C-alpha cells in the first residue's frame, strides 16, 4: 500500500513537471517580432481622442508605421497628410491644428505595418499539451478515486484479517 501511495505521489509530481516543461516550451517556441501589414482598414470617427487599430488585438501587437490614410467620408477619398495624425502604440489620432479639409471625426481608411508574436506549429502543440494535462482529464480523476478505494479497502481488509485470526485489534483507528 505504501508503494501505491508513493506511485501516486511520483505520478503527481511528474504531471506537474510535465505541465511546467510544456508551458516553457510553448513560450520559447513563439515567433516574436513577426511582421505584418494591413491594407485599407476602415476606421470610424477618427478624432483627437484616437481610434485603436485591429493589430492591437494580436499577441504583443505593436503598430510600426502608417503607410497611408484616406478620408472615407462623403465619398471624398482624399489622402490625409501625415501631419494630420499621430500613431501612439496602435492608436491613431487626428492631430491637425485646423480642420480645413474636414478630416476630424470622420471615417478613414488606413494602411499600416505592425509586429506581433505569432504562434508556430511547435508552440501550438506545446500549448495544446499544457491544456490537455491541466484540464483535469477524466483519467486523472479515475486514478485518484481508484487510489483512495485501494487505500480504504486495504485498511479494511488488514483490520478484518487481524480480527479473524485473533491477532488483536487493528493498528488503524476507524
């Protein structure tokens, strides 16, 4: 019985170590600094407060540069000069001193470049392994229930065996 308890302890420690190792592999296999670009993202109501670009939703998404912005209001499609906007992180804001051209608080179409951390096949596989091991699979639950059943039955059978042979009372308190 002591061997079974020791085996459960070893299995538990191995499982925890496996989760830690797989999580470390998942992090190390990510492709950092992956570049991408967006062409013609539609932004509504761009003003001094700013509008967040979709690339910010990516893992570690960081917008690098705006390549072009076009005014999309009332079918004007006029190119917006770079002096009329600022890019901070992944937020673009209108920064024109005087809104002579009607760019403030209108719909824009912008193209830009960005960097992000991308999943690779290896990082995805390691992440799936972490999820599987940490997900409380049914086999872990079954192993624990069977383990407790073996312990309880072992204690009962030892106590009943001693009582039947007249060896006295069991060493276990029930």
